[in-house]
C-alpha cells in the first residue's frame, strides 16, 4: 500500500519525535555509590541479598543522567525493559559490586531493572543495556573509594572524621571533588552514606561536577562498620 506524501511526512515526523523522546540529551552522569553500613544502620529495614552479606565496600547505587541546571530526565523509554540476557555475563560482578540491600531479599535483578528503566533509558543514545552496566562497574574500579579513604587514614570503624578530610581524600584519588550525602542513625549521628562523582556523557571519564547535590552532612561524620 502506497502512502500519500503528507501521510508519509507525518509518520516520519512522528518517528523522529519518538526517537528524540527516547534518546533525550543530557549533560553528564552522576555515578553514585553507597556505604552499606550506613544504609543498614538506620530506622529503615535492610536485607542482605540472597547471595549473602555483601563485602565491606562501597556498592553502586546507580549511573544517573543529569542536566547542568540540577534537573534530570527519568523513565525515558517505558518500552525498554531490562533484558536479563544482556547482562547475564555480568551477573556475578553485579552481585558483588552493585548489590541490593532493600527488603525483601533478592538476587539484585529487581534493583538493576529499576535503575535501567528509570535512569539508563535516558542514556540509550550513548549506552546500550550491557554498556550501561559495564560502564558503572568500570567506574567503581577506577574510583576505588574505600582504598582512597583508607590511604588517608579514614576507615569504617565507627569513628568520626572531618567531612573536609573525606572530600580531600576522594578528590586526591579521583581528581575531582565529590558530592557527599549523609544519613542519620537511630542515635542521631550523621553518617557518610553516598558519594556522588560526575562522569562525562560517554560514561567513561570523571569530570568536574557542574552541580553538586546537597547532602545534609555535618562537619564531622561517622564512618560506620559493616
């Protein structure tokens, strides 16, 4: 069946608009890692994955496309559900470096699906499903946050450390200032919770953050054991 020219043009425009909606532009990524000891040491429930208690190390929370004005796109392509076969070869590494601590206990797939659908779909113009998760895993190894802090004498030992010292230790290792987010335990102690690093749109290199999140941290924060 031949389409008339006006109908063809309308369909072409509709296709282009659909592609633009799916592949939204963004300015940079937030690469976010969380400390499991702080996640679990709050009033919120914490469940270890079905694979057992994760290692005492920072775990990936996500790789989030962002705009320089502080806003961010989300759920850009509801038709792009995570295909488990795309990440099957990464599963064991994801379970180690990107574990889920939410309840009920899981194998992590629900967490990864959420991160892909909410954030990853907004970066499909740059990274496919496997590439998205591989990029995050490589960034974790590249940053090596726990080692950077230990090298500065900052350890997860329930002691309190100057927030400035934590920032400087991470900046010294990564090359750029991090954004730090804290939470509060049941004793109302501020704890180091999440570390935000900014990454270019290719998902491969750390960059200076165009804007840093506000993280409700005090001048001294606890680095809890896990």
